[in-house]
C-alpha cells in the first residue's frame, strides 16, 4: 500500500515533499510524490529560484497512475503546500479517483497557509481553497495554531478555546484533527489530536471513535521555527496512524520523533555555527533518521476530554 503525496519540493533543504517523503519511507511506506512547485530552497531564506508547476501537471501525473492501474494500492492521499489554488482542484480530483477504486483510502490535508508571527504567506486565493474545499473534503487535517484560528475564526488562548476550535473544525468534515503546534504554557509547546469518526466509509479497524489527547514538550530555541516541521509532522503522524488507527499511540510516536529530529537538528546547527560552517537551520533527517523509527524521547499523552 502507498501514500500519494502532493505538495511542494525544494532542491536544497527540507520542505514539502522533501520533508515528508523520507520520513514515510523510513517508516516503511511506499510513497508516490507529485510536486506542486519546484524551488531551489524554501522561501524562508527570502530568495529562491524555480517555479510553480501548476494543476495541469498534477492532473496529468495522477492520470498516468490511473492508467497504470495502481491507484487501488493507495491507502492515503496527503496534500500540503499548493503554490497555486488551481492545484487544490487537482488534489480533489485525485482524491476522488483514489477513493473510487480504494474506498477505505483516507485524504489527509495539511492546510499550509501561514504561521504565528508571519501571518498568511500564500497567494490570496489559497486560504479560501483550503477553508471551503480541501478541509471539508478531508478525513484528517493538520493545522498549526495559526491555521486552526484562521479556519475556525476562534482565537485560541487556552485549552477551552482549543477544544471549541477543534470541535468546530470537526463539524466542517474531518474525522481526525492534529493541531501541530499549540502554546499553552511558556517554555512548552503542545500537539493535540482529536478523533470524531462520523463517516461509515472510515476504515472498520478504527481503534477508537471518539478521543482527544495532547502532549507537551519543551520548546526548543529554534529562532522562529524550522521550515518543513509541519510537513514532517503530518507525514509521521499519518504513517503511524495508518499502522494501527490508534490516535493516542500515533500522537505519542509522532511527538517523540518530531522532538527528536528537531533537537538533534538544532544541536547540529549549533555545532556548525561554532565552527563557522553554518548555512541555516534545517531539518537533519539523514544523520538522525533513527529518531523516526526508534525515537530517543518519550512523552505522555494527556486525555483532554
């Protein structure tokens, strides 16, 4: 079984598919990657080369997969950074084609639009596409706190706001919501996962049809964040969830891996800065890939409701 991953690609560093494909492969999944943009590096550097690839290429590549007769082997479609709103239409068509031949396949949507401190950083029509078409079509969504607030209109200041916003997002369609970043206490950062299964098409082996957990970890001094962290988080959680359909277990394993990669990446960055070879803080998957499979850290999940 495979995951069809439709998102951006960078040549240098990690973001979009470069941050999502390897973690899924390291966790034992086949991945079919379709790129929505091809950039030299992620846009956080302030300058980059390349171009948006557009919806026509996405549709053409999916058609090629359909012609090969392999879509029935797809267990999930994962979408992320679009580059252009028209690519969202192509994603929806891809999901329909997959579900026509693989009815239990899930659509997992990472609504990449913006982040705290930066605001929206995509083209003006992309947030509308996520809010009104992609998120309502999704089985699983991966908003950060900023994106959760944008999608629901609720300012998340505490755990009660979080519960209210996540429940509102469930009402728009998704059965599983993973909030990839939520700040509840100074010096900590949380991930929260909620599950409210409504669709009879959801896989029958689902572990728990109603659950809500959070995990807090120390907040690392990452100088405004690391590009690709959300893409990595979505890919790890999806891989783990597809293994067991156990929300709590997937959240625990995902949090441990994400924290491990971020901590080791930051330590490597500090070493590079000290010897003058640093080029920027990037995820460090290859050297520390064991954090994906067998993470060094353990965190407890707390049941919220």
